[in-house]
C-alpha cells in the first residue's frame, strides 16, 4: 500500500483525505516517480472547490490532489524512454502529485531531469508557477527598458515573474499588500499597494509611465494599465475570472515556449533566481498547508514533504519567512 491525498466531494480543505491506496506500478510505456516534495499552487485547491474548473482539466471524482512534484524514478517500464532508475526528476501531474508515487507516460512532456545543485523542495515548486510566469511575460513581449506592472507580485507565480522580468532588463512595479513590501524589494521589485487609488500610486512611482503589465491575480492591474494608456496587446492576465478587456491576452502554463522551464532551472542553479519557500508541511498536515496558502499571508511557495520519516518544523519555517 502507499499514501495519496484524495477527495470524494468538492469543497474546502476539509474534503482532502490522506488515504492508503494500492501501490501503483509503471506500465510498459511509463516511469514511476517516488515523490519526495510537492509544491502547492492556488489552482490545486481551487480545483477542489470548483467542479467546472476540475472538468476543464479532465478531473472527475474521486480525485487526487496537487500538480507539481519532485522525486526519483524508481520503476521504468519495458518500453519507456528518456529516464532510468535512480534519475532525479521534477514535473507536473495535475490532480495526482501529492502522493507517494506518480506515474508518467513516456516520451514525457511534463517531466524533466532535476539539475545538480537544486534540491527537491525547490524543484517541486517549479512547473506550474514557472511556466505560467514565463508565458505571462512572453505574451506581452517583455523587453529591456520596459516598465512593467505585475499584479499579485508576491504570490507563487509572482515571485518568478518579478525575477524573470528583472533578468529581461525591465523595471518592475509589483502590486501587493504593504506587509510584503520588504519581501518584494528583496526580489527586485518596487512595491505598490493594491486597491482603490492604484493608478495614482503607479503614476507617483513611474511618472514617465508604464509600458506593459501582467495580472496574476484578478483584473485590477490589467484595468489600471489600460487606464494609464498601455496598449491592450502589451497586457496579459492569467487568473480565472471575468473575461479580460478586449485585446488583453489571457495565457497560462500551457502557452510557455519550448525550453522555458529549463532556462528557469538554469537561472536558479546560477543564483540569478531564488525560490523562497514560505513553509514546508508533512503530508499528514495537508489541511493546514492548504488553509495556509488559501489565506495568502505567506510569502513564497508552500511545499508538502513526502519523504518517509522526514521531520519538518513548519511553524519555524513560516515564522522565518514572514519575518524576512
């Protein structure tokens, strides 16, 4: 038997169950990954609360939970290609990642070798957030010299978008709550409080104007950019919600270009991008982990640890991140 987080009805964190299930094994064209870490994304718990969103991803009840993961290949099917037993890997498996094992068909488009020097805790946060951030910036053609407004800059996607924009040579203004301003400055962004009066605050920070925007949470930053004269084709949105204004580009992880994630991993390895881990929870505390993320009070990524016997002081990790 093995462990997996699953749910049998839609709802909040209370519907999630850590279940004992039969241990899965790789089919001839599959590899099996022994998961050590799974990074959480807002979409994970949103899927559990929204049947329509679950249906868009082909998820039906009963269902597994989570998308991103990292671990080690421990079974290789007779016809599987690209990976060998013992390979460290990270990937995405929507509705399946918070489990002892994940099966991946080969040739694999959602499984990558983990570079030396990057731990599983970090690698397990990369696919959904990293690819979404890359797609959001590519959709607006971000380039050197731009002044870009990033809505939701302190979130799981925002931390990647801010740093990728800085690497591209852009000036970054990021919307967030005032409690995250120090955190954003450390990532290279100039923070600006969201809410009524955002356009005025952006004008004060950048009187010469902004040239592009991406909204990673809601529509406020996109609408503000339009009001400040940014062309619609230089504005993107990624979050579910109302249709964006005409001409504004809606995008997501599936739109990221070839090699996007590998470039992010290389930048992490070289120290050009950091991945703040806000808290790490053992899988037995999945309710607490999801509730903590949904409250949006932590800065950075939340990770579920699945290594057997791993001890995690999540409260200490969280306090350290909030204090920073």
